[in-house]
C-alpha cells in the first residue's frame, strides 16, 4: 500500500514538473535573433523506431525480463529526448509563424496560421507523450505512445516547408532528416 502511495505521489510531482516546464518555456524569440540555427533537425527514422510498438513487442519476445527493462528504459529516455527536441522546435516555429502573420500576402498569412496551429498542437501532444513516457519509466510494463508527436512532427514539417517556400523560395526550412 505504501509503495502505491509513493508511486502516485511521484507521478503527481512528475506531472507538475512537466506541466510547469511546458508552460514556463518561452515561446517568444527576440526579434534580432535568427531562428534557423535554433531548430534542431530530428532523425525521423530513429524517432519512429523508438516509438514503434512492434519493435517493443519484438524486444519483449527476444530479451529476458531484466534485460528488457534495462533496454526499454534506455529507449524511453532516448524517446523523451526526441519528444523534447520536437517540442522546442515547435516553439521556435510558433515564433516563425507569429512573425509571418502580419504578411500582406494572404497565402503566406494562411500558411502562418496553419503552422502556428500545428506547432501548438504538437507542443500539447509532446506534454502528454512525456507524461506517458515517464509513467512507462516508472512501470516498465506500461505501454507508451509517442505516435501523435511523430505524426504531428511530420505534419509540422510540411507546414514549415510551405511557409518557408512562400516567404523565401531560395532558402529551405529543414526540421527533420531521414
């Protein structure tokens, strides 16, 4: 019974820390800073591999329980890093979209609104994915789902590319690589 209470308290504290970090992280970037260097490209194939439940099932069938827990925790920590980088990139892209909202060109303003919407949705999904990842770290047999972040990141990449082409066709916006 006391173990259950300790785990619930730890989960609540982790949730509070994650939400505080998500809310307090700055979305605003100074006007004179260039935003392109702030975006960290993500290896989508590695991200997909870590988030793949079929890969997790394969490891579950092939590894002994103690080894599986060790490998799974390492994979979850790596997955958490990918989710955090995706959330940071989304914050930068919100700033990019906000600066493009005032454009006189209506397709550019529409692309900026779509980019902002996609980036904010990705940030929200990232918070929930991090909660699930940290729960899975505490309970190694619990399932984890980061697929909404991965799918959202791919969609965000498309939105960023569209806005980048509308604003400056000669400079590509790249937030992932395969």
